[in-house]
C-alpha cells in the first residue's frame, strides 16, 4: 500500500501529464518496492494530485503569487508501508520519481525546487477495509520477488 501525493501550483500539470504521472509515479515506487515490474501490484498504489493557488505556496519566504514567473515548485510525498527501505532503495525511489516528473513535464532535468519526501509508515500503523494492515499479507500475493520478500521479512523482524 503506497500513497503518492503531488502538490503543485494550480494549472502546473495538464490532464495528460497527470494521466502519465498516475502510471509512471506508481511504477517509480512499485519496482523498487516489490523487486520487479508487477502490474498486478498497481492496485495497492494511489496517486493524488493536489493543486494549490500561488498565494497558498511560498518559497524563500515569498508567496509564489508575488514571485511573478517564479520557481517551478512541487512537493511529492511518498508514503509506504514498512519494508525493505534501506537508504539505497529510498534513494532509487526518489531518483525514479524525479525522473518520471521530468519526463512527464518535458524538461531536460528536474527542477531544484521539486522536493520529494519519503515516509515509511511503521508496521501496524496503516489501515484499510476496517482493520490495520501488515506488509506480510501482500508478501504472499506473488508480486514480490523471493529476494525482496526475504529482505522485507528481515527488515520488519518477521
């Protein structure tokens, strides 16, 4: 279970860019999380696009509305269930998220004012369908590689 929230100024992303990002941001996290490209795992991912008026965002102490053309500001929050999230895996996800944004926006490189927050939700602190969830349940689905499932079990002490 993963939730990716893209916070951007109103109108920054077109409908077509959001369609592209819904898929590419999902895969940017999915592949490092399960250890392989597994379309069946996409059902456990949500991407939310939140638009904020320029007078509701600031950078460097100035509202975007006062900055004129100003910097290209976006904050992407990635929230994942506890698992195999070693430093190098988190770094891979962040790099993949920024690459997906760069490509969808048709830019040669990511903006230095696009920030990605990566948060791991502790085992037992995520719920859906009327109960708390565990990463152990999806491990039996077959979407995780054997190596990744073993690393997740080791990471959460199961």
